[in-house]
């Protein structure tokens, strides 16, 4: 999960850097360039917020899935313990 976050962070940083460089070399006025930079930064912030939401959702799904699997394993262990107790209890009688 951590590597996915690093990848997404690098992707967004690269996109922001590329967009900034492209805007700085564009043949337009400084005001227009600053407006374009603000617009791009706002778009990137919105995209980042969207990705954060998706990651939280996936993290919640993963958490729920792991919780179910842990409960399943606990149930299996309990069943095995009970099965092994039966022969030991029978011998003790």
C-alpha cells in the first residue's frame, strides 16, 4: 500500500512539474500564465482529493476483508482445538 502511495505521489509531482514547465515556456503573458498555473494546481488538488478518497475506500474494504479472514481462521482454530479435546476427554474418563 505504501508503494502505491509513493507511486501516486511521484506521478502527481511529475505531472505538476511538467505542467509548470510547459506553462512557463508557453508564449503568453505573465497574468495568463499565472492563471493557468493556478487552474492546473486546482485541478491537481481535486485529483489528489479524489485519489485520497479512493485509497481510503480501498483501505476500508481491505480492513473489512482482513477482519473476516481473521474471524474465519479463528473459527477454524477453535474447531480444531475442540476436535482434539474430544479424544483427550474420552481417554480421561
